[in-house]
């Protein structure tokens, strides 16, 4: 086993203590190894498979874009450090780049109960931040990160009848890119509500879209939702507001449909402007620690896309964010 040149930090999954960690290669795989003073050596977590794209190549320097110092200096008002990451909220002076997109959770409620919800959202009413509280959050974001893109999320943000007012408030404060993270069910059912979101200033919808057959939705979302997904896309096309399809990719459930989802998205252009594949995060409502062999990693997705599109999209076409 050989240690890679870069060390990092992680959390103990039991006490959430910040601990030193290191990336190690074993055969063709890259693992994260860490130890907690209280809980001892922790199981190695599989991070990467080198067979398609070596982990060491999956980065690019930001020097050509801006220096770390310039990134810090360009922030309007970076928050002072207290307990350090991950205990601080927001961008602190130790971060080496600006906020690319700020997520504002407007509710913990949801209108479905996904068996694998990473947020473990609730169905009970009450507890939502009011409009005044949300405006304070948005002002804090603008003070620390400027007018960056904002995503309104949850839970399911469309359970709030006042979501158009929240969007309008964000516009008034100065945000010009406001994305709604949604399962699309209310968009499909309520044309007037969807139009109100657009008219208030929503830029696009980040639409949960896991596959093209209802067995996928039964497994991941607990019910057959494909007709509602199609209707939500049709609604957005009618309103001329963009949609990004967001599949949560789970091994042996929908990893064989990635190419089909891409071809579906192409047929709906320009109403659909992109696909954002998200490997499943084993958090929230997931019942226990995952096995490494159950993980769907970025290189797995890249290989699947190349194979399932018959080489229309190739592994080398994809570059990491920078």
C-alpha cells in the first residue's frame, strides 16, 4: 500500500471529531484511511477506481484562474474563524476559493418519503423559517459571498405556498440566478404555481430525475413518479424556463440508464439544459454504513456514460471542477 502525496482531514463517523486522514492506493483503488483518538482505526472508505481516470489526474490547478490570496481578498466579508471546519458555517478566511453556489434550505418538509433521502426530510408541518429569517440568511450570503447563484432547497421547497415571495425577496436583495431544487410533483399538478415561480424570478429547476422506468422510482422514491416527472418537464417547456435533470445514481438500480437519460435530455433541449449525475450519498435515511462494493464512484459513472452512449461522450471529455 502506497500513500499518495496529499494528506487531508475527515470526520469520525461516530463522534464527528475532526481527524487527520490520508489517501492510500491499494491495487487499482484509492481509499481514505483515518483514525479517531476515541474510536480507534476506522474502516477504509473507497474513494476512487483508477482504471478509467487516475485519481492524481482528477484535479487542475487554480493558479491560471486566480491565486488563493486573490480569491480570499475578493470576498466582501469572509467570516472569522472560531471552531474551524466543519463547525463554522459559511466561507472563512482559510478557504481558497469563493462560494460557487449557496444553498438555502427553506423547509424540512417534503411531499414524498424517499426510502434513501439524504436529508431525512419530514412530513410534519411547522418549523419553517419565515420570510424575514430567510431574508437575513440571503443578506448574510451576499455579505460573505456576493451575488453568487442561490439554490432554494429543502426538504421540498415547493411545499411552501410563499415560495414565489421568497424568490422575489432574493431578487430584490440582488441575486440574479435563483435555482429551485425540486422533485417536480407540484410543478406537474399546479400550472398556476409553476408560473408564479417563473414570474417571481426563478431561473431554472434542479429536477430530481432518477430514470426512465417506474421500477427505479419505486426503489428510490417509494412510488411510481415517472408520469409526474415528464409532466413537470412539459410544464417547464411551456413556461420557457430551463430544467436540469438530476439523477441520484445507485448501483444495480439505475446505473444502467445513464446513457438513456442523456438521450432523453437531448430530445428535450432547450427546455432541458443539462444532466447532473449525483452518486448516492449514504446519509440521512439510509439505514446503515455502506459496503465499499456498493458505492457508485465518479469513475464508474464516467465509464458507464461512455459505454451507454457508444462513445458519444468519452471519459476524457470530462474535467473536474476548478
